[in-house]
């Protein structure tokens, strides 16, 4: 008799996708974290050139083409001051696969994985798929993760904890002293810190720092991606890096679930990393302006909104029925509980869409609030 695995029965379709797929075609969709910018022209052209020349026809190395991994290493030397060997990088099918192989390579059946709550939907699901036990840790009032709470949650069964700054769904940016504390915790407790840094370049206030800058052991693994850095979500090209021994274990998983990342996407990502970077500043400034528009609009409605300092999400506190009322009126927002139990009473909305749509959505949300408040 056939049956389904216990692991898969523990998870379900994410609340983000459920809302997205239930939306009407003409709805204003503030539910999906996808920048509305085009991918850089030079990245697109690099993929075209690789396809037309035949370079993209075959498998690449499991870890990805060397020139891409060299470009990634150069990027992290510039931005984090990390002396990174290209052999300690794996190009993956987006940041999603990077997270997956990092967890699969380090989590045994019954191991605990500490995750932020509310936090990105994949953390809970990927921990369960690896046979692990997610341990949600509530966030502070400003929606940042408190290192003291992470440290308190560590037990003899803890294999890893995940940090995410700038954060999804919160838009929060952890201060440097917290990031340094996460590195210390990984070192002192001999547990793995998985640092999800896919929104690295989208910071409005404060600064992005990585735990790997401060770590004295190899107990930090970093996940990143071209998706949000260069508005290349559909290309599905991310990467993960860490020490040689950790990368060697992660590539064992990667070679069987993926073999290698898409070859055209690898050439495109290399061009994005090595070519003109002016698009980054343009995107960040645009998202900052939209952030201010959305926060001011939501506060004017009467909602409390912890001010996001990065990424392109806001997470206001909302009354009962607000999310459904917005959806019924044609504005898609995601209920906070889709990101964890402590997300109840919040909603997440993405402002990675045009200003006109955001203004229209704010007026619809005002009507929704007036109906349920």
C-alpha cells in the first residue's frame, strides 16, 4: 500500500502562494516579494551570448562555473571583507535551494533548528523536511531577532539557528552588535548559524553586516542570491558558502537534487556581479521612497507599523478581518500567521510594485480598516 512520508505531511503550501493563487487577475498584488525592475541588460545579454555560442548547452561543474564563483568571491571580499575561496562556493537554484542544502547537510532526525517567528516560510518547512524540529523564537517589538533569546533557546539538541537581515517578512535590519553576537553564539555553543542575506543590498537605515565577518570558527554558512540583489527572481540563481568541510557536505546534497544550477543563469549572474552596479542604487532609492509612502499611508489609516529599515516589506499590526477585507476588495496582502504563530495580528505587504498601485492600495486598505475597526 502506498503512503506519503511523514515529513511531507508536516508541511503545506505556503500562505503566500495560497493568497497569490486565489487572487483575481486584476487585483493589486502586494503579496509577492518580487522587484518590479527588469534584470540588468548586461546580465540578459550574457545569457544570450552563452546560449548562442553553445557554452550553456551542457552541465557545468556541480559547484558552478569557476568564473561565476570567482565573481561571487570578489563580491564578498568587497562587501564583507571575507577572504573567500571560490572552491568554497556552490551556485544553486536560487536562495531556496541554498537554504535547503545547508539544512539537509547539517540537521539530523530530531535535531532542533531555531528560527525567527515571524520568519520566512521556508525555514520551518525545510527544517521539517530534513527531519528536524523547528524552534520558533519570537521577535522584539521592532521585529528584530534578539541574540539573547536565541542563546536561551539553545539545547543539547540544537543543530542550527537561522538569522535573516534584512528580513522577510519584517523588513527589519539587525544592528551590527546583534550580528556579532550571533557569531559569538555559534562559536561558543558550537552550533551552526545559517545567515540568509538575500536582501543584502536593500538597506535604508543602519548597515548590513554578516556573522561570518565576526566568527572565529567555521560555524557560519551564508546564503545569498541574485534574485533580490539584481531583480533576477525568475533566473533561479543563488549561492551558499562556508568552510571547505561544510561545502563538501552541502555539494553532496546539491549534486543529487540539482546536479548544477542552470547554465544560462550562471552566465547572467556572473555578468550582473561584474558589470555596472548602478541598478542597485536606483532600486534601493526607489524602495526607500515607496517604504515612506506605505508607512505614512498605513499610519494615517490608524495602523501601527514598525518602520522597515530594509528589504521591501512592511508588517503592520492589523485588526481581525482586515486581511480578508483587503483581499475581497482586490488588494492582496498576506496574513502574518503565514510566517509563524507570532505573526498573528500582523499582515505582510510588499511594496515592490509601482507607486500608483501602492497609492490605490492604501485607499482600499483605508476602506477595509474602516469596515473592520
